């Protein structure tokens, strides 16, 4: 069973003093059923500059967002840059290009 929260927010980031009307904004959420669930395969390329620590946090954010919206995400990690050079002798291995 899926539970959804519906609420009314008063969104006024900036308001002139002469403006007295406030318009509420609706927030709604929807959950995908198993028959409409989307699935994506994502290749992660942690390399020079965007290292494993950044990619790891980005993956966590994507997983959380996907779970909220009923999206299944599959990840695979491939070598690139300095890590690939250390492991294979080339900065862009054929295995990475085959994806």
C-alpha cells in the first residue's frame, strides 16, 4: 500500500508591503505502481577530479530520488583516467568504451 502526503504551502519568497494576497501552492506526490515502474542502467565513471567519494554521494542521491519516485536504478562502475591508467595501463580502457 502506498501512502501519499498532500499539503498546502504558503510560498512567499519575496513580497511587497502593498501586496496582501497570498496564494497557496499545492504539493502532490504520486507513486508508480509495479506495472509502470521505470528502470535505468547508469554507468559511473569516477575519474580524475570527480573521484569515488563524489560519485558515491551522487549515487546515494540518485538511489533516494529513484526510490521516492518509484524508479529502479542499476549501477555499474567503469575505470577512467588515473585509476584506469594504474589498473590497465591506458586512461580509457576498451571495457569502459564497450558500455
